[in-house]
C-alpha cells in the first residue's frame, strides 16, 4: 500500500470511497472534483496495487472559516491563513496500519514548506482522538456553531501549529 498523487482519472473511485465511508456526510461529485482541480498537489490516493482504498483532499484556506459541507470553494483564497484538511478517509481494512499518520506527516511537511504556520480541519465521525494523537487540538470559535452543525453534532474545528512538531 502507498500514497500517491490523485489525478482527475481517480475521481470516480474517490466518489465511491466517499459514498461508502462518509454515509452521513454525502458530498456531490463536483464538490470533490473541484478540490482536486483547484489544488491537485494537496490531493492523494492510498492504493493497494491498483485498488483505491483511501484518499486525502486538502487545500489552503482561511483559518476559522471552514467551508460548509458539500459546498464548492470557488477559488483558493490568497492570502490563505491555514492549510485545510478537507478529508482523510480510509476503507476499514486500511485503518490501524499507520497510513493516516503517514499522510498527516506528509501534509504537515507540505504546509510548512508552503509557508503556513497552522493546519486545520473539521473533525467528524468521532475522529477527534485520532487528530489529537496527530498533534491537533480543538479550538472554539464564536459564531461557528451553525456552520459546524452542517457536519453533524460531533463536529469540531481542530488546529495544529506547524511549529509544534
Ligand atoms: C480517521 C481515520 C483516517 C484514522 O485512520 P486510522 O488508520 O483509523 O488511524 P490509526 O489506526 O493509524 O490511528 C492512530 C491512533 O489514533 C487512534 N484512533 C484512530 N481513530 C480513532 C477513533 N475514532 N477513536 C479513538 N481513537 C482513534 C488509534 O487508536 C491510534 O492510536 P495509537 O497510535 O495510540 O494506537 C480513519 O479512521 C478513517 O478513515 N475514518 C473514516 C473517515 C473519517 O472520519 N475521516 C476523518 C474526517 S475528519
């Protein structure tokens, strides 16, 4: 198994994985495809031989303003104030093997190289513990409640300072 860059040809498989893994957080094909088109160097596939078993979608964004679920971005903001992890998702058989930690380290390195001082994300599916182990902490931002609610009741904005390696 290994992580490799995502290409437009992968998007059908990404959609199938997203539909299977994020049953409670459905997103339209154009929403996932737009992330890959706007910031291909932040998008990765986890493959076992030729079979896709996980993916990561990430891009620069504005800190504390997470996009609503299933919404197009329009454009990557400039300046951007956070390196945003839209999603890291693995099929159950691919979990517990260190691949999520591997891509997280790669993303932290990428964010640092690109000049960001933090990474952030909205944690869902009770994944907060995983992200905490990866150095993220929950951050409370006044007025963000309604937007986070679009991700479900357990959603939390989390941040990791790049310097805290
Ligand atoms: C979140 C996800 C990417 C983590 O990948 P993973 O392979 O399961 O993570 P790992 O097994 O490498 O876990 C690393 C550590 O986090 C812990 N952990 C992972 N998920 C956890 C959870 N849901 N609750 C508690 N602990 C968790 C593991 O026990 C492990 O701890 P250890 O290092 O002390 O043994 C994966 O579970 C997944 O794809 N989930 C579904 C999609 C999803 O919700 N993605 C997150 C969107 S924000």
